[in-house]
C-alpha cells in the first residue's frame, strides 16, 4: 500500500489532532500556520492541571527551534519568564535551577547530601509553566492561525475508523463525524485512537514502575526557610527552581508558581511518586497518604506545615504505559499518547517538542504531495521509542539509586550530562539553521543509529545510559554494592573524553553543576586545545549561537 490519497477521497481536513493540551495545540498551530487544513478536538471545556510544568533549558531551546523552523514567532515568548509575563500569563514562576535533597526515613537530613544544577547565565530565566494558562494560549494560537477547534464533551472522540489508502473518520460524543486524511492522537494516557485500535501494551513494555499522587497547594513554605533548608550551602535558592526531595523508593516534587515578585499565583505544584513495591498503596485517600508520608520524614514535613490543597488530588496507579505501535496506517500517537515513564527530571515538555518538530514537517509535506505512507512517518516512531527507552533506563536506575546517596550522586550526573548535551545539541542545530535556513539540517540530524540521543555521534556518550542501567541492575540483584556501582560511574565520568574536566561531573564532592565564569573560561580552553573534534564542533556551535541569541533577543510577531 502506497499511502497516496485516492482521487475519490473526500475529507474536509488534512490532519485531525485529538487532544488540545501542550503538544496537540502546538502541533495544530504549526500545521495551520503552514497551510495544512487542521481540525483540533479537545474534550475538556478548558485546559486544566497537567504534569509537565518545568521549562528546562533543553525544552526552551527546542521550542525556540520549532518557532523558527515553522515560522511561529509567538512561541518564542514561552521560552523566557519575562516574555510570558508580558505577553501570555501572570501566573507562572521562575525556574533557575533543578535541585535534589536526599532524605532518610525517620532521620534528619544531612546537609551535605544535596545536588543542584543551575541554569547558565547566558540563557534567560526559564519559567515554571502554569499549564492551564499556557495550554489555553496555545489552543487559541492554533485557532488564530486557522485550525478549526472544537471543545467540550461534544468533541470527545469515541469511534475511530481507518479507511486504508484514504483517511480516517472520527465519531464524537456530539454525534458528529469528522473525516481527515491523517489523525494525530495527542490526548495522553486516555488516547482514543490507541484505545479504539487496541494499541496499548498490557503489561507496559517498560522496566520502571511507579505510582503517583499530585495536586496544587497554597501555603507551601520555601524550603530555604525550613530548619533543614537554612543549613544548605547551595549556589541558587531551592525555591527559585524545581525541587526534588528524594528518598528510598520515591521522590516528591515542588514546583512553585509564586516564587517571583510579579507572579499573581501563590500555588505550588506538588507530587509524590512512589515505587509500589517499596511503598504499596494502602487504600488511604490521597491527602491522608500524603500526610502519613510527611510524618515519616522530619525534614520534609515543615515545608508543608501550612499547606493546603486547592484542587482535588489526582491519584494514579502505575504511571507507566506504552504502545505496540506508535505509527500506522493514517495515524500517529504523539508524545504522551504513545507512552509515559515518570515525571522525574522534567523531560516531558522536551520530549513533546522533539516529537512535534519531527512530525510536523512530515505532515506538512504529506498535505502538499499526498503521500501519507506509514514509511514516511517511521522515524517519528523510532524517535519516540528512543526517547521512552532512554528515560525508562534513567528512571529505573534513579529509583534503584535512591536507596544510597553516593549511588544517586553518581546516577544524577548521568542525567546532568544528557540534559546539558541535549540543550547544547539543540542550540547548535538552531545556530546551523539560522545560518543556512535550510530544512535539510534537521533531516541530516535524523541519520543516526541512536534516535533521540542528544549526542548521537559519540559512542562513549551513548554507552553511558546502558552502563548505568546495567550497574543498577546488579545493585538491585544484590551482585554489586551501591558503593562499587558509584565508583564505576564516577570513574567513567572522570575519564569521559566528551566532558570538559572543569565541569566537575566526575568529582563526587562537587555537588553543584554551576557554570561560573571561571569554569566557562576553563571549558573554552579545553574545547580549543583538547576536545575531540565532534565535541569541539558541537560546543563551539552551541556557545556561538547562545551568545548571538543573547545579543539579539527573541523574535516577535509582526
């Protein structure tokens, strides 16, 4: 089957996008802006709470790249807090760091058992996204660019009929049918296309296991003002970033939206994620389970002494799910509709933007030439599987490492490497596209044996994740001690030919990834004199692009 349109096919839309959250509305805006007849169906009357609120530098760089590649300058306002406040919403917080505080049940927190990654000063302050406002803004942007938007229970998709070689017909709760040449399901866990076509794997094809409960709260005390937090020597205040409390068997996030003076939002996003094998659900309501958890951790509890939930708790059993097929005849499951691992390390927005960037260009081309073949979209499936597999390995390894601070101190640095190189790789790509304006730079990037890797050309870099997983498997099996696994990882990081030694990632006593001016100077000298060619080219391209961005400022509509 070729996937070419039948001459007799009569469909009102080129692409139907199901789900008006971040990924779905963003994709619909990109398609409509580029002349694709687009339908966006969102079953909720208004966007609500969503996991994925931290716009880390990697995600911010990807959003800027999507904005420029597909000519939607309005998207650039979402990459910095200052622009969001001026143009989109007064309800977002600042994100200057990602911090980790290690706890032991029943014991006081050791002030030396912390880790923090501070955003580089060459990028603007990142935002904590209040998703209700941001998703609504993106949905309205899609409408303004020409997408037909249907919202409410009448837009809930029930029936899905694929007409091979022709298109897809969607039946909604309102009794209407909509025909499109292609459907993208971006509706997350409850993806109707995945459900109707029987695409979910049972059990999920993922190693990691966790469950979660989350809400928004007011009255959350900044951790810097708690008895334990006041003793921490860290370069950036905890409350000016995304805070992770980690402990044996799980972690707790705190994402403040009112942590900067111009915010009109006093809420914090709060979520507790647990390994059900270490912390099985006991049948308590979420609020009671959260309170019982706090009672066991004396240096987490003070942060929530005056906190109160301001929306109903969401409680989920196993968070992980996956799909047998992600791309097929006239359909694609996008982002969290394809699968989900864990909110740990705030990778969700970045992964969604990776998928939107790769999928949108193929859909635009298909709308122009009529070739909707499954093969055209095969890379999107490979990319999503690569991203899910890498995060599955990382989340699994981290939960094993949560039992021992020294091992966690090593594993968290493997994430640091991946997020830093991810951001640098995107900045390098953005700079290359800015110089040439040639879309082929993106297709060249896809010619790799490691889809989803931020640094596909480095064999040593791409071996780090599998090595970390293998060591943690041995720890879990009892055939290796946590100390031995940590030693091996620190040695590997210390010897890595792709890492500037001045970054300190191989030094277990250096608990902060903070690129001070002195460190940047030493790293630049290493790039000029010692770095392998592929590393030097990547870092020089990325840093040059960042400096030009800083001098030029964001692009604006009109």
